[in-house]
């Protein structure tokens, strides 16, 4: 299971997210934290949306944070 670390600064107005020690802050669009009693916390991270309309051969370049977050969550990038 992936380890997520959330850090807040500036009285909660600034946040940093790490997934298995890698900063993925730039790839996060939203977060939901569910903490109930003695149960383990559930953290739901919404990744920033990347949209592209491709009508020809092209290289798709994802931000480094997005690529690292997706790979930590099990995505395998296509072979070039």
C-alpha cells in the first residue's frame, strides 16, 4: 500500500503531498480525508486533469508529478 504524507503550512492555506516520499503536490487537484474513530484514515486524492485532443502522431508529455503519482498507483507508461 502506498504511503501518503500531507503537510500543512500557513494555517492550512498551503499544503504539500508526498506519495512514497515523492512530492506530488503539483499533480493534486483535490483531497478528501475521512477519519472515523479508531478506523484507519481514508485519503482520497483527485489528480489534476490533463486533456488533449490528438489528431495525428504526437508525444504526450505529462507533468513529472502527475507521471510519478500515476506510476506509484500502478500505472505503467507506454514503451517509446
